């Protein structure tokens, strides 16, 4: 689908916030788990800090121990039963993305680049309480992708703990990985896909895109003698 969009086969080259979220988080899940988590966590930051804060998940949730799940397996638009406090208001709650890290969960709400909007304290609270009710524990954090400026003031001291990510931060992290590391060609192509999607969404103009793979730097060869 991304290839067709890049080549103009689907009409206008544009992505809705839901399509961008599905492409980015879906492509990240094709990478090795450790690399996918690294990209997301390197881009995450507290709302009042200019620089990313890559250790936030370890501080909030602890480092997953032996035998715990640390797969990067995003669940998109999961329909949850509301918690007891919210059942009079609605029948279902639907966070954009759920991620599990160790024995903790991260609720992700993503909005369009530079536009924000749509995330409300009430909505995030309902999603948190619904997942807390389903999982029967409180190891849950919230990650807001592109929150509007006016929401950031109340993020810092919120419970559950919140962090934010800008789409442009993800693009910067991905580009730096391609620049600084020798990656296997399949992984490098996935990162190129991610940058192409972010370019369509006007997050970045890092790459001149006339179609997937055009204008991209070539994959660098793997060094000999590397062990897996």
C-alpha cells in the first residue's frame, strides 16, 4: 500500500493520522524487537524537556527480566470494555495503540503531525482505566504522539506517567540510525519505508522522494566477521 501511495496510484499523496500510525507502528514491528523499542524510546520525552528521554520506560516500568515478554507487537484500535467508573458514559473504549513491555503496558494516542488535537484528559483517563480493569494491575503508562501545545502543561505531573513523541523526533532517530550504523539490508529498507511515510505526512523533507527507494542512500554492506 505504501508503494502505491508513493507512486501516486492512490490519488493524492497524503496520509491521515490513522494511516500514518498504522504504517509507522506496523513497520516498526517488522524490525528486531530491540531495535524497534530503541527507536520509540529514544524519541520519547517529558513534555517540558527539549531533549528526548530514552530511559523513561526503564524508570517507569523497570527493565523486563528473564522470561518476560519484550516483543514490539503493537495492537491497533483495540476495543476495550470501559472501567466501572465509566460504564454510564459509553459502551466501548478504543485507544489508538497498545504496547506491552515486560509486565507493563503503554497506551499510545497519536495525532496528525503539527496539528495535534483530539486527545483529552477524559479520553486518556478512560483508556487507562479500561486497560487497568482488563489487566488487573497498574503498570500502565501513556505515550502521546504529537500532543497539542496546550495539553503539555498538565502532562508532567499526571498519574499514570505520561511521555510525548513528535513525529519529527522519530524521523530524526531513524535517520541517525541509517547514518551511524551498518544495518542488514532488510532492516535498512524498513527504515527507508518509515522515512518515506513520514515524508508524505510532511513530517520531514530529509529525503527527495519520487518513489520508494529513489533518492535514498544505498544500503551499506555488512562487515565481514560479524556474529549474530
